């Protein structure tokens, strides 16, 4: 199959999805109102609540959600063949991720920019809030651990990419100052910054940065040193105002994403490479896991991802200038991530075979078994991009550094956002615990202190995933990736449950939300049980005594939360039957939303 045919077909379907399906969601499901006063204006504080141009909010949301996951997940999942992976990415993006991201922003905007966990309390039940927050805590912990391990691994394998990646930090701070202090347009400064970053690639090749001397002096592995440095960095950056580093670096990374996608797509068209992997791998290696349900949790981001609801309700909704911007920001970001996932599929089935080290071999030599598929998925993507770049005359050595900078930049931006979100989650859980503890007692005082102390909350937000990342084992592409994917998809299902109840209560058609909701709850529950059996049979102490109990806790929380959602849906449908009527017009919804402002 020509790679270009797959690419153009997927892009055409995405375009149709935005033109027609997102318009349907905006009008008939979410009923967007341009006159609604968003939380960015109602609670403007210059730190978290900042009315922002929709293009910059799009850049923030897109780059925050399009981290390493839409690259790594598809790079592993093509093990079963590129056909199932492509179908799940395309259909999941259009019908699940688009509705999920779009809806998460809208519901949060209608409720003071609250996080999805707090929204569960408002929309479903008071118990749902703490249940959802605990699931979110587990999810974000694994997100931060996985992404940090991926970054550390890429820095170790490609030290030439460290310098160009680090340069983006001071450049982003400078762009932030220009935009928000001097009211300069973002496009030209971000493009100039991108030129400087790529001009540093030859410098990075001449001056590769490693931590080997430090690791040798301390008697530890280089990965440990990188992980400590990465989480130390996120401790500080997650506390900065969003306009100072997060937003401007997102905008720079958006330009980087566009350039990266252009290079990949032009390389596909010029090279006319063919996909050398089977569409469906019938003769599976011994010990291969079943495609059902694992395909649907291996590819999370890139099809649908619960992490997106955390970003949508945690930071994006607080920056939205107009409610109508939610369609552009939420649905289009999903399509952008889906496009990245399609490119990852093609890079790992066509581009990787153009890479000089793999020329003349068979694709199955790279994906000999499940362990090989998960050994270095990000590295497989990097090789594939370098292969496509070589088609248009870019030397492979530069292509490798370029692709590494792209992956690391996206993963680092997601880390910045995720640590900030984890801090919010820790403070929310502490606030609830303080409210329920005996007033004046030691538990009440401790929880109240934690809910108000940003420094301690941030230390917990970076300390827990750091400990998890330091446990021996290749978690980024191994067992932890599967548990991360399952929890991620479960969170997406629960976010859709919140959206479905909210839509139903307002007399609108919830089918567009209920269908992906039911599918995800079934697949993730199935996957949790499958993984639990695997952990218990593994004979590995870490899997048996750490991951298996964690799996059980997540499963119990999932069942409990699902029951709460079903009860809330039944109540909402009963209320609709008792007082049937037409869906509320935007003006009515705005009037109703005064309680949310």
C-alpha cells in the first residue's frame, strides 16, 4: 500500500469530520453561545485565568495533549498490523476524541473553569468528585513518569539533541515577554525562535551533552541523573504564570509541529514509499497479546485520551476568550493529534525501512515479537522521520536530531502541563479531606496546609512520579505503558460520562457522547482484568506486588465511578421524561449558566 494514499485518505476524513461533525456538535449537542462570558474574563488573574487569542490557546492545548503518546502508542500498536491501528486512530479521533475534548472545554467553561474532577461533583454526585480525583491522580502520575522516562531515554541515545532542546526554554521566555509585556504578535517571534532552535542542531552535533561524568562520579545510571534533572525543571516551570513559559513555548512548538508534519508529508509524497508492514498480522509471534482489548489502550492519545480532559478543564478552559472558540481549539486539536498518530504509523511501517540502518531488511525483523515492539517505539519513530527527511535531501544525521527535538519538546510541554494539573489535583484532594476532617484537629490542619501551600503540593506532584520512574524496568514502553493507557482511556470514558449527564440535563441528544462512552468503559474494564491476570502470572515481584494492587485499586474506582455515572444518567433521563421539551437555545443556556459563572 502506498503510504501517500493512506495519508491523503486520513486527512480527507479528518477534514470532513471538522466541517460537518464538529459543526453538529457545536450546534445540536453543546449549543455554543458567543455571548457567554467565559471564566477567563470573569476570574481574570493574569496567572491561570487569562483571556487569550484562540490561535494561542489552540497551540497550548494541541501541544500539551500531543506529547509523546500519539507517537509511542501507534509505534507499538502497528505490531498487530497497520490496518487496525489506522482504523482506530481515524474513527476514534473523529467520533470519540473530538466530542471528548470539545465537550470537556465547554462543560468546564460553563462551570467557572473547574477541573473535570470538580465537575464530576457538580454534574454527577458529591462522591464522584473524590473518586474521579483519585483516578486522575493515578493517571497523571503515570503520564509524568512515562514521559520523563521517554525524554531521558532519547537524551541518552541522542545527546546531540540536548542543546537544541534546551535553547527553546530561554527563547520561549523571551517570546512570552514580547507578547504579554509589549503586546507583540506571536507569529514572527515564534518563527524566529524556531529558526534559532534548528540553527543550533549543528552546534548540538558538535557539542553533544551527556550526564555520563556526573553519573559516573555518583555511581548511578545516566537515566537516573536525567530523571532528577527533568523533574527538578518541571518543579519550577509548573509554578510560573502560563504566559511566561507555557503558552509561548506551546506556540513555538506549534510551529515546530507544523514544520515536522510538513517534512514527514512531503517526504512521503516525494519518496513514494510503500508500507512494508502487513495490514493485519495474521501469523502472530508466540506469546503475543490479543488485539482485543489491548489495541484500544495501547493507542490512547491519537484516538481518544482522558488526559485531554484534564488539560481542557485544567488550563485551556481558563484561557478561552469566547465560548465559540471551543470548537476550533478542542475538535481541531484532536484532528491534529490524530494526524500526528497517522504519521507515526507511517513512519514505523514505511519511513523506518528507508532509514539506512534498516535498508534491505524485512519489517518483521524490527517487530519480531511484543517485547521488540515496545523496546524503543520513540526511537523507531525517530528513524522513520529521518528516513522521510532523507527523501527530500536532509541528511539522516540531522533528521535524527530534528525528530528527537520534536518528540522531546512535545513530551516536555506535556510534562509542564501535567505537573501543574497534578498540583491542582493534590490541592483539590487536600481541600476535600480538610472539609471532612474534624475542624482544628491534626488531620484538618495538615490537609488545610497542603491545600494552600503550592510548594509542598508541587513537591508531591513531582516526587511521586519520580519514584515510580526510578523503579527498575523499561516502563515507558513496557508494562507501565499498558497500565497508563488503560487508566488514560478509563479517564476519557469517565469524562464522557460527565459530559453525557450535562448534555442530557439540558435536553439535548447525548448519543454522540454515549456511544464512545460505552465503548471505552467496556474496553478499559476488560483491559484492567486482562492486565491483572498478566501481572499475577508474571512471577515478577514488581508486577505482582506493585502493579497488580494498583490495577485492582483503579478497577474498583472505575466500577464505583461508573455506577455513579449510570445513576446520574438515569436521573437525568427521568427528569427529561417528566418535563419533555425542545433543547434549550443558547440564550436560555446562558441564562441558566449564571449559576456557573
